[in-house]
C-alpha cells in the first residue's frame, strides 16, 4: 500500500483509523466500526463533515455500512458494498445491519402508507435500494411487499437478493436513459458516468469500484478499440461510457445532463477538447 493510502477507500485521520490500517498508518486509536444501514432514500457521502463540501458519492436506502465515528451530527463511515469512506448526516443511518432480503430493480419506486397505490406516498426509492420484507399483501390485483420498517412497495419493482441477477447489465443501464446527470450521483434520480456503470453492474450481480479511475485500473481486461462490442467500456480521463453495440455508447454526461445514447465516433470528436482521446478500452 502506498505511503498515502487512497482516502476514498481507506479510513484514517491522525486521531482515528480503521482497524485494517493498524500496521499501515499512524493514528491515536483504531476501530473496527459498528454495523449500521442507510435509513433514508438517498444520502450524499462527503469528504468532510460540511454541507458545503461537494458530493463524492451517494448511499441508498438499506445499504450496509460501518460507523467509525460520530460527532456534531455527522457520522464517519465506510460502505460495506464498495468500501467508500466519508461523512454523512448521522440522522441518515439506523443502528444494526437489519439484513435486507430484496432489492429495488425498477429505476424508481414508491413506498406507500398502505398496500394501495391510491394511499399517500411515504418516500421514493431508487433502483439498488435494499429492503427488509416482513410480508405481502394484494389490492385490486397488485401485489405489494410490506417493509419491516413500515410501508408497502410494489412487488413487481423488486426482486429477492438471492434471485438470479440481471443477465445483461447494458439493458439495466438502458433503463436509466434520460435520468438526470448528477456529479457523485448513483441513483435513479440522478447519476454520474461511473455511478451508471456501478449501479447497472450491481443489478447484474457484479460489485465494481465506484469511480472511473478505479474502474479503469481494476475492472475487466484491456482490449483494443477495434474489438469493441456490447458491454465493453470506454475510458477517458475522468469519464467512462458503456458500449451498447459496436458503434453506440450509453453514458451519463454533462453535455446532455442526462444518461444518453451517442455514437462513439461523435462522442470522441465532441468531447476531445475536454477529455482528449480515450485513455483505454476494457471488457468487464
């Protein structure tokens, strides 16, 4: 490990560090962290406990994490899914892992007060949210899942975590076309380029790194441009796109401010002034 471990994936400060870094970094004390989960629909994760600090990434409802420290209304945490470290509001988490057994697979869904789509909505959920189901109900032919924390969600918008994953992550990404672009976003309400890759691959049963530089270094194998096919990834410095076919990409981008389809050649020409030429091509 380098002298200065990546702060995105390694929790360390002069006063405190995660136990796994005991022999790597100097800190006053080391902790293993306590299990918790996200208790609201979406929460930003920041590099500092400061609302004015930009968003690094987001955590979704029900996702597991470890709390390393709490102070002044903030929790310093590490995600159990992708290892990302940062600060989020203490009010956004609930103690205990309360192991989820279902996942939302629709781009967006709602938690209703009762098992009836005509009743008030308690809150909205993104694709990738994790749920603990306590029972089922049916109203006028629509089946609902009763959540352990209260409320009901349409069963067709979810799948059990132990069910077979999506067969084609590109098809998942395509369901998010026109989702607004959001720097640091990784939800059906707003998403960035690497968030699109991570979220769609997660539904296909593959846990991948969060940021595009991590994906470019670790995800799959390098290939040549002439070998590109559906499912391959194209990387620029600071950007990533998914090949929908040999000539078309899907990507969350700041040009359309959305998840959009674009011809690969047109994209290379259009964004060359900002990202220059692609830095690599990889096959997950």
